[in-house]
C-alpha cells in the first residue's frame, strides 16, 4: 500500500521524533506506519523497536484493535528488505509493499 506525497500529508498524519530517529504514522483505517528512520550511530540498539512500540501503543489507545500496517523500506542499506519484513512481522505488524 504505497501512498503518494499528497496522501501522506493528511490531517491524520502523525510524527514522532527523538534524538535517535523519527517515524510517521497515520491513524486512518487501517493505521499505517511509514518512513521509520534511525540515525546510523544508533542502529542495532533497539531504538526502532522502541519507536514502533510507542506508535503501536498510541494507535491502540485510540481504540483500534485490528491489524496495523507498516511500510518496509530499508534506509541507507541498513538492513535487507527480507530481514526488515521479518522484523516487522515478529512485532505483529502487516508489511505493505
């Protein structure tokens, strides 16, 4: 489920940022997480999982109980697409290509 730039910039768009990285997500039905980025020096330390858990919690707090979708697009050749998909699926997310 690829979204155009116009679709990504909706009033349902949300953004979370820390010194470790950032991520966007939409609360539309179904919720969609995209553009996850962790700064290179902080990769492999659990920061992506932490950000994703914050977003998942926010989505669940809004009352959404169904599947949450996520964009699988490795940044800066940091991880293979196959491994990234497995990582997201282990977190219970539905990977959109």
